[in-house]
C-alpha cells in the first residue's frame, strides 16, 4: 500500500473542518496532488463478475469536487463514463424516502449495517428484519421495489428521472453493461425471491431485480458523481441547477445510512480514516459527502477484496484530510488559553 502522509504534511492539515471548502486554487492544487500521489498505485483488481465491467482499463483515474456554492473542479479521466452500480443506491433510497417518508422507509428497509459483503444472502438469514439497509443488494432491491410506479417501466422512469435530477443532466443506461449483468444476475434474483418469502419485497421480485439492474447500469462520469454528492451535501438542492431534488430531512437520513453502511463491511474502517458519509460501487466510483460543503468523487476501477476502489479510497482520505472535511475533527475551543 502507498505510504501515508509524512509528519510534516500532517502538520499542515487543518485540524478541523473549516465550514467552507478552501479557496478554488487550493482545491485544484490538492486534486492535482492526489492524482499524482496515487496514480501510480497498482494494487487491486478490476471487477469481472459482471463480464462487461472487466473491459475497463485499470489505469483510468479521475477525481472531482463540487462545492455547494456551485464551484466545480476535476482532474484526470473526469469525462470517462462508467456504470454507476452501487453508488445509485443512496439516491434511489432518497427517492423512496421522499415518496414514503423516512420513517416508513426505515420500517420497510432498515438502517443498520450488516457487517457482511454487499451481496450476502447470510445477512438476510442471520437478521430477523431480513433487509438491513438500502445500501447492500438485499435492501437496495427492496428499495427499488418501493419506487413509485404501477409498472416496472414506470418505476424505471422514476429512477432514471430522479438520478438525472441529482446529476443535473439527463443520464442514460449503458446497454452493454445492462445486458451483461442481466444475463448474470441469478444471485440478485435469488436474493429478491428470498426477501419475497419473508414479506420484505414490495413488487414482483424479478421485475424489481430488473429495474435494479438497469439502475446500476446508468452511465455517469466522476463529475456527475460529485454533483450528485453535492446535492446531498446541500440539503437536497442541486448546486448546479438550483433545483430542489429531495428534502433536507431526506438528505439527513440518507447521509446517516451512508455513514453506517456505505462501504459495506469496511464502513467502520472508512469512517475511521475519512470521517464522512461515502458510497462505493464495483465499477470503481466512490462519492464522499461533506455536509454543507460539497461532494467529492473518485473513479478508478481496481478494487480491494471488499469491492471498494483502492486508489479512490486513498484519494478520498487525502482529500478529506487536506480539505479539512472530517466530521469528527475538533480542536479545544479554549486551546488559546490552555497553551
Ligand atoms: N450491480 C451490482 C450488483 O448488484 C452492484 C454491486 C456494487 O456496486 N457493489 O452486483
């Protein structure tokens, strides 16, 4: 693994979150530095359990930041499109919170960590509530089954339209990734069927899995992800378009679930290092949300064993530290008197 920050570098880290992103020049400088620092890391494997994902070049590396005041920064492969995969999950959960209310959504889906991999069937068997949260496949497919719409197509249109509002531009599906996953998603169909047996699937399980598979195949670039994250950081208003996408109450709950389960069984490690709600996906994207400040997004396909982008985690940590975003960082308010 790449060397951590040196002591000298640590001395220059703002100990607490500043309330604002630093100056544009500083953000740009840090993005370039993160890109240079971690671009040479070669550990990790590109996902291949969905055959179409295996075609992604392991060298791709893009970083983006979007501030809640509309400032946008990017470096590297920021225009390259990739399927959103699991990064779609918090946004579909947000749409369902809007439709059902966040308390009802909690009742139907759950908001606790499973401590198990994203596609775990054991997590369903071991937990009395069956679906544990909207960010692992079981809860995510159940969440998709709750999206408003009488038919699978209406649900799909609502998912696509909703995620496009989060991104601030019309998004579209990658047909090759969809076809590839649809031909290989018996495991997810099995999960949906199992949930049905427990009364925790709220639409036809196969149709819900199909809408979920389409949702995971929506194409985005790293800048889109930063805008989507910034919308959650901005009380539900998209800083690019000025449009309200979801309520501030919904945002608060979505960020809470991300904080507990966004990086699956690695969520504790992520919180320990980065100190912010985040979400990863198997195509190599990660979003990090700094509430009230903005969204940070990374794209790099090689993943660790839990399915999280290796370079993405390193760059997210570097940016969280150096941009002063960690939610848990504080300095004694009376320190001037004590010292
Ligand atoms: N579509 C993928 C799946 O269900 C998403 C998983 C992920 O990104 N972790 O297997």
